[in-house]
C-alpha cells in the first residue's frame, strides 16, 4: 500500500501542473505572429468621398474593397479585379457584406464591366482626399463600414490569401 505522504505529494503535483505549465508557456514560448497576408493599417477614418446619391446608397454600411485604375485596365489591373472577384465569391453568404470599388481616372471598357457586374466604378474626382493617394498607389485596400482604413494588400493579391484575410475579418466583425 502507498504511504499517505506519497499520495499527498501526487495530489499536489497534479494540482500544480496547470499553473507550472502556464508559467512556462507565458515566459518561454514565443507566440506566432498574426497570420494575415495583408498589411494591417492604423485604424483611422478616411476622408469621405464626394459621391452621387446612387453611389452613396451602394457605398454605405458595407465593407469596401477599393483599388485604383490610372488609365486603361492592363493585365495587372485585370488580374487584381479577377482576384478580388474570386475572393469575394469565395466568401459565400458573407459576400453581401462586401462591395468591390474601383476608382478610375477614365471609364472602363464595357467588356470588362460585363465580366464584373458587381463592381462599383467611381470616376476619380479631381480633388481626391490626400489620405487616399498613398493607399491607392500601393494596392488594394479595405475600408470598414464606419469609414476606417483596415488592411492593405499588394496590387496583384493572391486570391486564397486575400479570401482568408477577408473571412477572418468578417467572422470577427458584427458591423456591415
């Protein structure tokens, strides 16, 4: 038969094990960094755009995936449009919470617009707010329904990684 001292020691070890393992994990195990593909931006409101009433109705209350087209939509532009369309489609029922917006210097090709019926095209106003300029030059970015900049992806994003970031954001958010 076991001695009472050994039994007490065994019970004490079993009770202390969670605390010791938590201490070891806290001080010695380094957490993995965030697994986001895009670059998280400082959360701050962007200056609103001057929109027509029809555009403002589509724009409000949704997450917005925004990109710019300077002139003609070249192969890189078409790839980015395809990537954003596919990533949005892959969201399933959550895709209605997200709209895709292109700010174009001039009109886009009607054949291209036919391929992307859900795309909202805004003509670039002469006085685009200054805060928008660096984001539009760097790639595709996300604006939350409250008007804050959230995350920035490269000009030609990877479809699966973009979709994974969007899924995480929409799952964690109750707005929009």
